[in-house]
């Protein structure tokens, strides 16, 4: 796999992470017993933070370059996805 394809795969995976809650609402309700309002609130907070981080990410890209910022963002999203997968209680 070429270097460009790996980057495209990583960035495309972010779209899947952002869209996953829509597909996972019913399994999260069934498995964890959380209500839709709780799940939707968590997703909404995540989207708000995602949107508000855009200007900071743009500024950092101008200062540090897009490669470093993209890799840091991928690592942050990967880590938060793993942490979210380990949650068993709301607010834990």
C-alpha cells in the first residue's frame, strides 16, 4: 500500500467514526441500558467539540503543517474511541 492510500484510509476511517453513533444507537440501548437521550447528548457534545476545534486545527496546520496535525488528530480520535469502547456506565 502506498503512502497516499494509507493517509486516505485513515482520514476515511474518521468519517466512519463520526457516523457510527447513528448505526449503534439501538445496540447501545440494548447492551448498556442507556436511553436515546443519553446517547444523543453524548454524540451532540462530541459533535460540538468537533466543530469548535476546527479553527484551532486550522491555526495549528498553518503553524506546524497538516501532516503533524492530522496524525495527532488521528491519534486523539483513536484514543478517545478506545476509551469510549471501555465505558460501561454513563459518566464513567
